[in-house]
C-alpha cells in the first residue's frame, strides 16, 4: 500500500494535536494577533489550530447568505464554506478573511474553520 505525503501529514497532525506548518503568511504580526490565532475555536469547540495553519483568503458573501472562497488547490474555482465551519463573534484582527483547511486526497479540501474578514 502506497501512502501519500498529504496522508502522512494529516495522520501526523491528528496524532500531535494538529501541529502546524509555517505557510509564511503571518510572520510579522504582533503578539496579540498570534494569541488570537491560538484562541479561535470551531463552532464545535475544537481549536482551529495555530497561526501557521490559518491562510488569508478572499471571500464572497452571496445573496443567498452563503460564503464562498477560492479553492486553495485551484484558486480559479470558488468553493462554498460549510456553514458549520464559520466562526462567529471571534473578531478578526487581521482585516482579511482567514481559513483553516486540510487537504484530503489529491483534489479535496476540508475547511476546518473560517473567519470573515470583517470579524463577524
């Protein structure tokens, strides 16, 4: 059985409490922003992870009330943010929408958490 690198990374993150990787997007933020990343929890109460796992993203709130973002694996294609992943009332000191996602398989993205850029 061949195990892929993403599968190994996912298994390792689950085994270690979702240890992060540094995507380089938030390297120069002040300590209070770093603390915010560590404090954000999904609606189910599970931490979204850490600063290195949060990705700044564009967002579109559509007329039907759904939220859409560019697919992290193919930004030309937009995907709906599952309502159960949207974190409300957490604020957002970054000024930009933030998404915490995990790659599942070759072309599937699972959104763990999402915070609107306006800090809804």
